[in-house]
C-alpha cells in the first residue's frame, strides 16, 4: 500500500473518533426502541455530535479549508478550493431503527475534483478509503470492482421510484455510502439511484473510480438531486442499456 497523505490520515483520525461515539450512541438507540418516547430526538443529536467531532478534528490541522456537511450546510473559509464534504451518519433511518448498517462519509474536494474519500462502517469495523492515483482500500487491503460479465449473475444496489421495476437483481440497503463502497470492493456489481446529495456520494465516487469502476459524469457544483450510475467496467454498457429503457 502506498503511503497515505497527511489529509487522508487526518480524515481517518476524525472518522475513527466519531465512530467510537456512534458505536456508543447506537447501543443507546437499541435500548430506546422499546421506550415510549422513541429514539428520534436522540438520533438527531447523535448525527450533530458526530458531525461536530469530525469538523473539530479536521479543523485542527486544516483551519482554512471550507466545509460542506449535511447538517450545518456550507461553511465558507479562506480556502474555497479545498472543501471537506461530510455525512456524519449516512443511513440515518437504519440507525434510527437499530439496524447496524450505516456509515460515516468524508471526502476532500480540491479544485472541483474529489481527491480523497473515506467511508467507515463503525459496527463492522470496516474502513474504506481511496486517494487519487493511489487505488482503493478496505482496512489496508487493496480492493477492486467485480469482474463479472454476465448481468444475470450480478447483484446491484439501488433505491427510489425511478428504478423500482428494473429487470436486474438488486437490493435496497438504505445506505448510499456503503452501497458505493461495496461496488468498489466487488460485493455489489453496480449501483444506480437518483435524488442523492453530494455528501452521500462524494467519498464513494473516488472509491469506485480508483477501484477500476465506471461512473456517470457528476457536476460537483450541484449539491442535491444527483443521479448515480456506477458499475464495474466489464458490465457498464450492459447495465446502462437496461437502465436507459426506463
């Protein structure tokens, strides 16, 4: 594995610190499921607290970088070319219902390009990360997209109304960040979804591209209502042919 950049090391440190808090909070959510009040307010606070931890850690060494985060929105700092893109809990509904499938997502955008990405699954202790021209990794082991060529043997991740009747084997996991990380790792063969936000997909974009996958063109100036079409290069054309019929 190549030596990690200072920025990616900083991202990992911030993500791991927030993960520890989320693991504790998730244990509390499971207890709150059976309470009369329910866990909704608690989860909102967990989201905000995780975001605060991540922003504080990143800002210790990169005070001038701007920030785009799901909860606080855009924070304009002196350096507008470098932007941290943060989703403190992707898969909030899963978290809310005590389902252990959610992730922290952090990406670094520099000069209108995603150059680093990190997706952490706190419960499964899986850390996916990638840097431009350095490949994609899961817990320090190199990962690559699937090599399958037969659509009938492929499994896709998706969600939303647009693709509900598509003739492809698919799963709806409720966590876009992990869906994309799983494509990068070859667990899913492709992923297609609409109405996503940039913080849902920024880290996953570089994970997939550095793992050898294909992505549709994404305008990074657009923060919401984004459509993702991603897969291994071996099935990209076949998948798009199926999707274009809708």
